């Protein structure tokens, strides 16, 4: 063992180290760009097929191995077809931000205060809205469906977006890295058959997104004139501005601001 290690180290050059670091960096950046998109699920599927390919060879599953071998013979073409949109986005992103991380600073208390203030005012005025705050799971796929804003989070701006006469009021606002990334975004509707039949599209979209991601959604119901938090597919009971800010702070782990006010979850959600 020591002899083998000595042989490896003796032939190891600085060029090899640079080669390894570059490959690791490219793989890491590719993962960060694709993380949170549907592409990462397809990559995971391909990795499982690769593992199954080697296992079929080891256990002499000749038919399965033969099928998978022909599949991987055309892997390059398959990757281009499956990931053409993601590859286009990735190349465009690398061209603009080759070395910058995809994640910005954590949401601070000013963002929480502005969101809570806007939600409370919209609830008072019975103006429906959906405000999504991205956490660990990326929401690029949904950001791309809306109008890109890249604006500071201000309660007045959030309010103006959801005014019924606004061209982008019919959709969700997505906040990424402490900024309003986009508005008018389309969210996936929940497929849970046990969801309250009285829930409308806005409720179902908030539940659907939080079932698939770790995002937190602030939902304002125009019918009830109230604001709610949606997390993990569950809708809270009605929350005041202070309760909303405190609950958001707890979820986002803003310990300096949080006042230990947890989400008051209701069993089936609140209309």
C-alpha cells in the first residue's frame, strides 16, 4: 500500500493539482447553477443509471447491461436534447458572472419588515397577493416565467405590483438574495387531493410551491382580508403584521430580530 502511494505521489505534478482543482471548480459551479431546477433531477436520474450500468456488469445482467451500454453510447446527444434550455442559461450566466456565487447575503430584518408591512396593508385593503422568499432550493425555473425586476424590497413597490390594474399583478413575486427578482411568476398548483375544495388558485399555488421546495410564501387573501404564511404545504392561521414579521424571522433564522413567534398552523389551512 505504501509502495503504491509512493508511486502515485512521485508521479504527481503541479499540473495535475491544477487539473483536479479546475475540474472540481467546474463541477461545483455547474451544480450551483443547476441547483433548484428540474435539471438537477435529471442529472440525478442519469447518475443512478450510471451506477446501475456498472452493477449490471458486475452481476452479469447481460441484457440490462447491453441496453444501458447503447444508451450511454448516445449520452452526449441525449444531454444536449434534455438540457438545451439549461445549457443556454448556464452559458449566458457564466458569460456574465464566471466567478461569482449564485447565492447572495441572507435576508435581513429590513426585508422581513418591508414584506410584513406590505402584506398587512394589502390584507387591510383586501388585495390578493403571493410573495415568495427563496431559501436553499433555487427558484430559477419560476423566476424565468415572470417579469425580471432585480429591485430592492420596498413595501410600496410590493403594494404597487399587486394593484389590480398592474400588468404583473396576476402572479407571484419572488425574492432572491434580499431583492425582488421577478414579478408575475407562475407557480405550480398542488396535486394534493385533500386540499380544501374552497381554496382558489392563489392558495393552491402557494401550497404547491412549498410542497416541492423549502421556500416560504406570504399569501394575502382578498376574500378574507388577511395575511398567511405558507410553508411545507401548510397554511398558517391569520397573522398580524407583527406576527408575520416575527414568524418570518424565526423561519429565516434572523435570531437578532425574531421574538420567538412561531407559525400558528391550522389543520387544513385558512381560506
